[in-house]
């Protein structure tokens, strides 16, 4: 059997050029059924990506008109992703927006969701997405990718500013949680309801600003109960780096990890030595991210020597001489 190679580059370009207007019309028709807070230009852009993908996959030997083939992919691309940013400086809008989205037919088939999609120049602690776990579960049962970006608005004295409990998404494969306030309760909210998660990245924060999850709270991750199919683990923006590298090599998941991300935290030369000493524990490792840490050039070189087949990212290091113990020593990238 001959493998299908797809159209040639000129043929793909012609399909995209000749059907761009049609793709735009399809996307705009779908936009009329979407809530007003979803930008029309984002819907059109998603439709164009669907058109490009259709052009790359089209097989003219099947005698199916291209537009009929492409329309399914254009519609799918529009429904694949929803991004919710910041409406106002409170923690009540996002759950309400999620509930409003749930009333639309497309919500049940949504594949990718980002909540807290805000500019990097906004202090994380000032932006909180509210108690969203159960709302997401009810609204988008077929999610495959979930991105959450939230602080805790630590000055508030009542209400859950960032809640994850009740999150049950059996099809989810990718979870990214950027936060400076990963408490034990919040991290526990991700356990038990995501059995197919393969890519998990969790940020923590600075414990000096409030109690955060400790190493013991992560045991369901390390023993494989939380995410039995885990392949990529990110434990980022944390002061637990030393404890993690001492414990992780002996855990059940070490041998199944393809990717490990310890970036943005307090990982430094002594931690690198610990990881190097246990390099053989990570038999499948392909990528290691220790960027935005506290490594010297010699430590980075040693890591690359110990993991010769692993792609190591180690850019944007903090100057170790800036780790003044009088002011708490090494610090995480995002503390507030």
C-alpha cells in the first residue's frame, strides 16, 4: 500500500488561495452562534487554520470536492479552542462566562480551553479566575487540553479565588497551570479526574507569601495514581527543587518520563549534581527544561554531559551571586 503524501506545495497554496473567502464565510456564519465576548477575528483566524490543515490533508483521488472536505475541518478548528481572558478585576466573571458557553451546542465538543489568558505584564496575584473546576467539567466534557492562569488575589478574605475541585475530564491529555499560589487544596483538585493526562505542568509560587503545597502533597503524582499515563512532568516556579530532585529518581514515574520541566524555580548547581548522580533513572527522558534557574555555566555543561541524548533548555539563568540569604536566598520567577 502506497502512503498518501498529500498535495504538492503549489497545489496546497492554490487550494488555500482559492478557498480563503469561503473559509471566512463559514467561520463568520459560526460566529453568529457564538457569544459576543468571543472575538470574531479569533474565530476567522481559527477557520483559516482549519483551511490550511484541510489543504495539507486533501486527497483528490477520493473524488470528494475540496470545499466539502474542508468545511468539516474549518468548523472543527473554530470549535477546537476557547480562550477566556480577563473581563474585570474580580473572580466571578470567568465561571459565569464558562456557564454561558455551556449553553451552546459547540461546548460539548470543545477540545481546548484557556482560562486566564492575560498579558504577561499583569501581576499574576492580581488576576484570579475564581472557582472554576466544576464549571469546566460540566461545560466542556470532551476537553483534551486545559490551560489555567491565576493568582489568588491574596488580599481577599472570603470566597475561593482560584478553585480546582470537581475537575473531571476523562479525555484530557494536556494540563498547564500557571500560578503563584498552588496550595495543597488546589493541587489535590487535579488528582483523580484526569486519568489520561500525559502532559502536566504545574507552577507553585513563593511560600513566603502564603502556605503552598509541599513535597508530600505531590505523592499521588510521584506514585502514578494521579496521572497514570504521564509522560511529561513540569514542577515549575517552585522552591521545592532540591526536594524534588532528591526524591524523583526513586519514584514510579521517573522511568516513564519523556519530558521533565523544573524551570523558573530555585534549581541550582547542587541540585544539578543530584540529578546527574541519578541520570540512569530517567531511561526515556528526551527533554529537560531548567531555564530561568540559578545554574552556573559549568553546571549546565555537566548536565549536558550526563544527559547526552537529552535536549536541555537552560537559558536566562539568574546570577547565583544575587541569592542573598538575608533576603530569602534564591527566589522563584513569579512570586506575585
